[in-house]
C-alpha cells in the first residue's frame, strides 16, 4: 500500500454485533503514517505527500489491519468507507461498493 495514514475506529462485528477497535489504513490528505480518530482534522503539508483537494467532501477507501473480531473470532470485511468533510473524518462504515474507487486509483471519490 505504500505510505498511508491510520484511522483508529470502533466498529461493530457483523456476526456478534459487539464493538471492537479497528486500525484502518487509508490514503488521503498528507500520507505520512499519521494516526487519527473519528472527528480529527487531517494534516495537510502542501507537498508531494498530499492527496486530494483541501475543503472537499470525500469518501476514502480504507483497509483494516486486522479484521478478526476479538469477541467471537469472526472474520469481518476488511474494506471500509471513510467519510471526510473539509479534511475532518466524520465517520466510517464497512464499504458498500468498492467499484466506485476503481476510476480514482483506489484512494477516494468526491461526492455531494
């Protein structure tokens, strides 16, 4: 995946419905191994490592570092949609449709 950032997020297991913490790797804003939580503002350095335009509304593709539920050992989906507005992470969900990322080098798509 190259250089990426990581979102630390609590998601629900699709099998047992219990919450567990995920480390979700993604490429948006300045990608330089930054750690974020939902609600954090993304870092921008305006250099080669900046991805996307500041101030836009995007859905970024994320990949789980470990998708096994510690409560029931179920293997959950590893792909996520991260919702970002004005460079703030506002939410995360299991990915609905990965094909939306195919025409954008797999990193993110802008939406209204």
